[in-house]
């Protein structure tokens, strides 16, 4: 007796279905990788925010610890770790909350703090009223704050947060290019102190103490200007958001 073997031909669309399955698996794998990256970044941001909210100053390796007897204040990196120290601050032009363009060049010859912040950043919102207070105190000497909202929130939410913390200095909307120009902002708040010559003198990463903030501002002003600061001076040119 002979055994017959019959060939079974697969349907013509079986190969197509198999290819579609592999494509779907590849898309799923790539999507999973992207989601994991976004989740990791958000987790790091939240961890930094929580640490700052608990008044823990996060400093890079090698930075002076708070209270160390080196002359460095809490949250401030050492001179070797500030690539822009002594160099011209990178120029930028951004739009404020009123839709007007504001450039760093508009404040040429004036001491300026460029402060990177976000609506989700609790330490930022603790520090911002201090900036407002010192802006009012030293405005007669031309001192100004430029707050860059490094944030995914909409303009209305940013404006609402700025109003809630009662700041009147210019709040600018990020274009995603300024932070990289300043060496990358990996933690918020981060502030750059720029003197009258347009040179970066100090960078603070994380929540600085109120005393440190004022000390850094006084360095920008110089002893004469700081000593003659007036609380009742008229608003500085360019005041308001």
C-alpha cells in the first residue's frame, strides 16, 4: 500500500498577515521604548522637585556643600563647573506673556538674572517672590529679573502661576533653544547672574537660600550700588511681564 502525501498550499494572504504581525510588533517595541524614556525623564524631574521641596539642595559632584568653609553658598557650583563664568551670556529673544518680544540685549548695561523655572516646580515658586522683593529693592540700580518658563504648560497656566506668586518682572515663554545655549538646564530652578558688561558671574542650580540670592545680586551691583539701594524707587524701565 502506498502512502500519498498531499501538499497543502497556504492561502496567498498568509505571508502578508505574517509581515503585518512583525511590523506591528516592531511599532509596539519602539513605542514602548519611547514611553519608557519619557517616564524616566519625568521620574527624574519629580525626584528633583521632591528633594527641593524638602529643602534638600542638590549639587553636582565636587560642588561645595552647604555651609562649607570655602566661600561657596548653598546651591552654587564651583568656578570650574560653570562653563559660562566670565563669558558673555548667550543672547536670546523670547515672547513675554503679552506676546511682545523681549531680548537680553534690551538690558545691555544693566545687571540681570536669567531664571529658568516651571509651573510644576515647587522650589521655583518659593524662590520667585524673593526675586521680586530684591527687584523692587535694587531697581533704582537698574537690576532686572527675566524669568524663562521652561515648561510644557500653556501660556494661561504660566500667567496664572506668575500671578499667584505675585511677581511682576518679565516672564518669557521658552522656545526650547535658550536652555541648551546656557549649557543645558537639568534641574529647576537654575539661575544665571549677568553683570553690566553682559558677563556671567554666577550660576545657581537648585533652590538657593534667600541670603545667597541677595549676595549674588550685590556682586552684580557692586558695593556702591548695593549700599545706596532704595526701597521706594520708581519702577525700572521695562518693568512688568
